[in-house]
């Protein structure tokens, strides 16, 4: 009897299920809510002891450029200071537009502790009483996104020599792929379009570096085309073309130094000066190159690499002469992960740029040119693991290096760095040691080719996620390149070897 009761019950239950419609089993689909405001903050403090300083009192707030250059930096006296930086990055995406348009903005607050108060200007405000007006606008632009894989940035944004969209790309990827910000790496106005397909990417950009007088043909404009193709999940290669039209004859630029091929900025930035004197010039310059990489950050295997090869071509003309420009640059970085943690790896990084032996007296310039010829800084190659031979990125008001730009005053550069990284406590305490050597491909008058040899160490302790406490030390043994008074700050003897020791606190907040 029980069997029949069970069968009857199951039959009635199955009828009830069949009688229910799809509406009785509605699955609630929640659409991801678009946050109108997004915030990322970068907070950084650095306390340093070093034997480098700027002898010009007016430059104590912001020292950018080549060691022993026009920024009056020297070695020999011990400097002690603490710097602080905060960069808020804000994005506003109205819900009404459903992600179609976003306003992006980032600002910068910098000062040296104890430098100034009750005033106005950039890079100051840390003295007793504070109340300094100090806010610098880095970026302010609109991002249009008509399709999920199509981005158009218009306004004051990033001019980076990388094909990926800066706002969505981690810094490690930006500085280890493409041209690694060694060619173009700064902020500027213009329009850049990015189109991303599953296995290839396109980028086109038009930028106005300097407008000057709106009624005159005295502008500096930059145009960019870039393409990249994925051969596999790890390996990619691309082709790019940049064209710069310079009709400004140095008008505009940083302070009274101006900008361009004939600018006083060159001695600060470690770039070549064409020394046209009072002659007016025009210039048309191309960069044509290829960049490539395969798992450079070791996310998918034990071995990775990245690199680029690029040629610099064009002409600079005055009423009396024409200078043909033909230089080149190349880079290769190799990395190998020997341990089980992402930070257990070694990296070998090499850079080469051609140099010019005869200045422009033969009607030719065979060296390289970068964004540093048009602003300070306009290119920031800092992902090599060095601190003094080439500049380091953990800075606030002081961004210096023996070779601040890869063109090395037009003498050219052959340099390499070897760094080793190891997690003493996995994901908590990391140690790093580095060795670097640099040579000039053309020797200055009175000097040799050896720029120097650097040794450095670094300890990083992760307090919390994206919050690090670090200790850095570096020493640079100067070579006979600095026997030349042309490059050593007009000293009769080789300067004292530079060294630095600093501690830093870094917090990236979301």
C-alpha cells in the first residue's frame, strides 16, 4: 500500500512542476553598477642622504637633468633632505552615459620638508605654517569609449611611447614594453585613439607640443601611428612612426631656456644642442621603429624579453645650412625567473644609441633625439634598475642621473645593467642588487669613453597591500669620460664619485 501512495505522490508533484511556467523561475540578473567617481591615490615620502647637490640656490626646489649639467649639480658636499608627493587620480563617468564618456584628471602636490610657506608655486609648501598654493595639473582629458575596445582620449593627457591605453595599463607594463618611455614619456595636449582587437592593437595620435602665437606658423606638433600584433599569448611585435614638425625656433618651453634643437634646455636635459646661434631654424623629424616582447614580466613562464630598434631621420634647416639627421637607438631586456615567487628573478638590460663625432660641422647629425629636446623631462627611461648612472623613478623634486637621456649629449651610449631580485619572505620582504656600466660611443674633448660603473642594493618590506617601506643605496664609480671639463661641470679634475642612501614610504590607494 505504501508503494502506491508514494507513486501517487510523485505523480501529483510532477504535474505541479509541469504546470509552472518559465516566469515562476525568474533568475534575477544584476547589471554591474557603474560607479560615477573612481579614485586612485599615490602617496610617497623619501628621506635621502647623498653627496649630490645643486649649487644654485634658485634650483633647490626642483632639480631635473644631467649630473654636472646646466642644473649646477655637483658632488662633494653631503645633502640631507626629505621629500613628499601626493598624486590624486580621479575619474568621473556619468551613469547617464553608461560608460560612453569619462572625465579623467590627475594632480600633483610636491614639496621638500621645510622648504617654503605662505606663497604660491609648484614643488613647494613644506615649511612651518605651510599654507602654500601648490597644485599642478598633470592630466585633464575626456575619454570617449564608443565601443568596448575603442578609446579616444582628448585633452591634456599622457604622451607615452606605448600602444596601450595608459589609464588601464599598469606602470610595470608601460615601462617594460614599447619604447619604455625612453623616447616619449610626459604629459601633453592632443587627441589619441586606441583600437584593441583580440590579437592586435592600433594607435593614432596628434599632439600640440607648443602653440606659441596663434596667428603665426610657429608651432611644434607631433604625430604618431603605432601597430602591434600578437603572435601568441606571450609574444608580440609592433611597428611605429612618429613625425615632429618644429617651426617654433625655440619659442616657448621651460622658463627662459626655450625648447627644441637650439635650446639652453639641452645642457640641463643631457641632450644634443645644434648650436645654431641666432640663426632661425625649422625641422622635420621622423622616428621609424619596431618594438617587441614576450612575457617581459614573467607572468606565464620562466623566461621573458622585450626590446626595440628605432631610427631617427630628418632635416633641420636655417637660411645658411641644412643638417641631415640620421641616428638610431636599440634596447634589449632579458629576464629569467629562477624561483617559485614572481620576485625571484634576474634581468639583463642593454641600451645603445648612436653618437655624432663631428658635431654638425659636416652637415650631419648622427646621434639620436628624444622628447627631452622639447621639455624637461620629456622622456623618462627609469626601468633599468639603476639609480645614478641612469636615473631612478622613486623621486619627487630631484630627478638626476649621469646619463639622464639615452642620447648622452649626442655622444651616444652603450650601457648595461644586471639586477637580481629575491623574496627573503615571500610576498613580504624583497632584496635586490644591481650592477651597471656605461660607455660613451663618442669621446668628449679631453676625456675618455668610460662613463662609470654603478653598484646598488634595495630592501623592500610590504606593510600592507600596495604599501611598501624601502631602503635604497647606490654608488657610481666615475670613469675617464669625466676627465673632460666639457661634461664634468667645467671642473679641472674629475669630480668626486656620487653616492646616495635613502628610505622611502610608498602607498598606492584605491
